[in-house]
C-alpha cells in the first residue's frame, strides 16, 4: 500500500455542468476527482500567487515603471505555463 499523502480536506460547490465534466474527465483518466482538481489547480494557483507577488503592497503607489515590470513578469508567467503545456504534449 502507498504512503499516506498529506492533504487538507475542503468542501466547495460547483455548477452542475462543471461537476458533470469533472466526473467525466476523472472517470476517463481513472483518477479521483480530488486528484484531478489538485492537479488542475496546483499549477494555476502557483501562477496566480507568482503574479500576486509582483504586486506592490499599496496599489495606490504604483508607478509607470512598476506597471512595465508587472506586465513583463506576467508575460514570463504565461510563457512558462505555455512551455509547460507544450512539453506535456510531446
């Protein structure tokens, strides 16, 4: 038997359409819905946190230079995500 995985139990609601698609995809891939949601969200939330880390603590003090840097950082995050997807398709 495999080692126990450290997980945190959450409860949330989904639209019926999303729930049906989740059931369909997890069934096709033969993985649990929890494993599928974890896999889908882990990369997306990591990218979102990286983008949030680029934001200043006080948005009212953002300069034009900050905006240029933020756009560049966002582009790098998106490009990294695209590169990861391309690699998975090989």
